[in-house]
């Protein structure tokens, strides 16, 4: 056997093993979700009809552990989560699960009702639903208040192969709510077959809570940039899937003059370069002129033939959407404007409860 033939065979067998592992994991996850849904059904009925309380659920957990040595995943807390899982999703399943049978349900039995508005067909949504882990499902249920948001996070978790950590970050960053508010000119600058992908790749605000900047450094854009580069993995998590970091202060030479882009990325899904310009203050219309120039230069000197036109994002501390809307007119390069927060804002009613930063420093010595 030749070396090339052997390597080809090795790669083929490796691919088959990985494909089989993925399939087994996906089937196992589906069966586990169905089991948890059924157990949640049983407990929900018992609580409603027989007034089961926490002590009874605690006893059930202990007895299950005694009956099935080494059993995991059926702690009192998890049993209560199964009950919640069932009760939150039961209204959106057309057929209830029989209490007398613990047999697997077919895809046809798990039909999501029209109450669950999804951009995918029923079968596609069920595939997404059953490929998301129970831990991820519970995070979504406890951090969202409406069915559209839940469907959104389930679909994106499945499609993007999000870890639970990534999901938590996207929930904390309110991806669902902010994605719809993102001001951009994609409608007239990006081809229709790539427009939805582009809209799904960016959002109105990014939570950069991993950044630590003193009050004196709040207006220093280079400090902000350095903090992002030092925490580039976390920043990539903020951006979402499919972004690859190319570099900061990316050098462009146009007719012997040098220009530098703050942050440059490549998005695999969009097949396009994405330039970020960082602004520590409020958005100004003139920012778009500079970005338009950068994108023209990238398309002329950096973009490869098979890639789509470059996209630019102005990431600033504040913005007025109407000013942004007017500023976009007459530009032919795809651009958007987003804001960032370096920490979650404390609600006004709580702002005076905690001591300020200086007082805390004194208290801590």
C-alpha cells in the first residue's frame, strides 16, 4: 500500500469514528431530554394532584439513588428542574406524554405548536431542540421570558455548537434583544443571500465585562484596544461564532501613506473581512467616512477574489440611532454602529445601596 493511499484510509476511518461519536452523543442527548421531560411530567402531576412538597421530592431522589446505585443527574434540585422543564415546554407540544410508558417518542410526536414562532420548519426545530443539552435548556428557561427568545437561543446554540459558557455569555449580553436594534446599512450594501447572515453576526451592544479600565483611562482608545487584545478569547466569545482574529493596528499602505485599523477579523460564515474601529465617546458622523476608506482599501489590497466585500463596525460608548441613520446615507460600503459596556449597569433603585469604589477600597484596607 502506498503512503498516500494509507493516509487517505486513515483520514476516512477517523472521519467515520468522529461521525459515529457525534451521532451517538446526539441520540443520547435526545433520549435524556425525553426522559427528563417525562419525569418532569410525573412530578408536575404529583405536585398538582397529591400536593407533593420538597420533602417528598427529596425522598424520591434518595430512593432512586438507593434503587439504582451510581445514578447521577437525579438530585432533588435536578428533579425540580425537570418539573420546570416540562411545565415550560408542555404548552408547546401538541401531544402529551403517556404516564404509563417511558418509550422513546418519534419525531412526529414531538410537534411544536404554532405558538412557538420559529424560522425553521418543525422538524428542523425539533432537531435543534434535542441537540441542546439539558443544562443549556435550563439556562435558557431561567434567563428568558418569552417563547421567541427561547427558540432563538436554542436554534443558535445548536447551529453554533455553543458551549454552556458561551450560551451564558450571550444570555448575559442579551443577544436576542439587541440584535434587532443594530443600526446598519446592510439592506442596500449586502447581497440578499448574505444579508440575513450578516444581520445575525452582529448586535446593537456588546458586553465587555472582562475589561478593567480606570476612570482616568475611560477616554483612551488605545487602552481599550489593548484590553481587548489581552482578552481576545473573551472578546471573540462576545462577538459570537465564526470570527477569527487577524490582528490589531492592522497596517494598510495606500500610495505610500500608512493607515491602521484598530481590530481586524475574518468571519467564516460571511466569508468577509470585518474591521472594528473603537471609539470611547459618542458616535460622530465623520467616523463613517474613515471606515468607508478603510473598507475600500481592504477590498482593493487585502480581500481575496473568492471573499465577499469587507464589513465595518464602529464600536463606541454611546450613539443616537437617528444620527447614525442619517450618517449612513450615500455610503456604498457595508457598515454598522454598535455600543459597548464594560460592566452591567446597576438598576437606579439599587445604585445608592452599595458604597462607591473609594469607600470599598477603604473598607478593604
